[in-house]
């Protein structure tokens, strides 16, 4: 029971992390410090969740699953971040050409 609650909280945390990331990115897209801050926040929350999961027998199997999901979400955020910057630069270039 508690194990499933931790799993659900972990996925909710990732959803909130993505929402916070894009809201923050929208307002401060030219700053670089937010990447470091959110990465450290994610790292410390993962350590806390892993310490909670250590108490359970199927920790090692589930740790692999958590790692793969985290890796997937990290690359998804990275791809969306790069794609977002490319869109901004394209609009900026079009604006310069047109005006």
C-alpha cells in the first residue's frame, strides 16, 4: 500500500516538475541558472524517494524502472527545451527579415 503511494507521488512529482519547468522557462528563457536549480531539486527529491523505497523487497526491480522513466523524462524535457529555443530563434530571424 505505502509502496504504491510512493510510486504515485513520484509520478505526480515528475508532472509538477515538468509544469514548473515550462512555466519558469516561459518567463526566463534567456537565463541559465534555472536549469541548474531544477536539476538539483530533482536530484535531491530522487534521493529522498529512493531512501523511502529501500524498505521494500522489490526495490532493485523497481529502481531500474524508475531510472528508465526518469531518463526518458529527462530526454523529453531536453528535447522540448532545445526545440523551444529553435522556435524562438526562428521567430526572431523571421522578425528581423520582415522588419
